[in-house]
C-alpha cells in the first residue's frame, strides 16, 4: 500500500520499478547531474574567491540539477520499509517539478519575473521550494541510505551529513561574509565537493541490485 501511494506522488518516469536497464540509466544520469552541479558550485566559488567576479548562472545551474540527482538516490533506497525514503522521494520530486516550472516561468516572463531580495515575484515560491525541498530531501534520503546498503560503507553517511551540514555551513558563510564577501564562497565550495563525491558514489552503485535494509 505504501509503495502504491508513493508511486502516485512521484512521477512514473522516475520509478525504479521499471526494467533494470532503465534504473541504471536513471541512476547514472542522476550521478552525472550531481557531479555537474557540484562542479558548477566549486568553479563558481573558486572564480569568485580568485577574482571577486561571480560567473553567471553557475549557482543556479547547480541548484537546478540537485533535485534530479536526488531522484536517482531515491531509486536506490525506495525498497527501505521506513518512512524516510518515500518522504525524501516526494520532496525530491517536488523540488524537481519546481525547477521545471521555474524554468517555464522564466521563459515566458523574462526579466520581469526574476526574483530579488527586495521583491517577491511569481518565480519566488518555486525557487524557495526547489532550494528547501532539495536539502530536506537530502536529509531524508540520507537517513534511508544509512539504513540500507544503497551506497558503499565509506559513503553511507555522506548524504545524511550533507543534509545536516547545509544550514550550519550557510550560517558560517554569512559570518565569514562580514569579514570578506569572497569568504562566503568557502561553504559553497565544500557543499559542491560533497555533491561531486555523492555523484561518484551513486555512479558506482548504479549497477548494483536494489538495497536491503540492515538487520536490526
């Protein structure tokens, strides 16, 4: 029953109940998304630290790809009988849908709908949902990964740790920004590195059989 309920809320295109070949393709695409997005954040942080000029769209590209990376991680842990896997899957799917809708709104509305710190536009709710949904999904799926054999032991706590570390790192970045605006990029680079490592781990796990919960 729980699996049926989950299938209704997570788009069928992301369902790991398809053929093994399609599951492998999904996970490898998700792994590539994590590596590309994490690299974009690292490059963005490095160039900003070095030159003071932020490369255009690098941060947004990373934020847009993270939810799709998490859908691949969800496909590895969806057999976990706990609640964290379906919750993480729903959050990741909601974030991915928000990214798609935000892209459509940008395409239709142009510069007039771009959000800013001082103005809320039609784009703002989707940006917020994509951001917070991604990191909430990362934490929830991280719990499921720790409960299962979804990733090798050395990576088992990585998604969970990244989910926990995101808010403290952003707070640290804000504190460092008071010293120098460029220092805000250090937490961004660390998070980007975490996503790259997670992408590599997901790629390596992409051909394995579905995970089984650890015995109590």
